[in-house]
C-alpha cells in the first residue's frame, strides 16, 4: 500500500510484469478514488499508471491488457455493492 486515505482513496503498487508474473522491479501504480455522488451513491475512479517503468513495448502490452480488464472488475464490484445489504 503506497497511500491509504479512507474513505477518499488508496494507491497500491502493481508489481506484475507484462507476462503476468510477480516482479517488484517494474511496479506500476493503481489509484482508486471514491467520490460522493449524492446521498446514496459513490463515483469510483480508477487510474492505472507508470507503465513506462516497464519499457515501451512491455508497458504498452500490459496497458492494453489492463485497459480491457479493469472495466469488468469495476462492474463486478458495482454489482456486489448494489446487492449488499446495509
């Protein structure tokens, strides 16, 4: 965990290389922000950055992969949050 500021945001190091193997030498970052959007809603923003630390080709490859994966993950979290009872 790089930053922990509940309930506004957190930032983690994504230590996965373009071959989807653990690798602490190429850590990109994932920041998730939570923004109140009325009394019963929250806007969730996710930014995955610092792909350039992997080099041009590997960084572009991983960016392409995660750009296709994060929307589905966020949709899954949204469904779970909407069905959870308080």
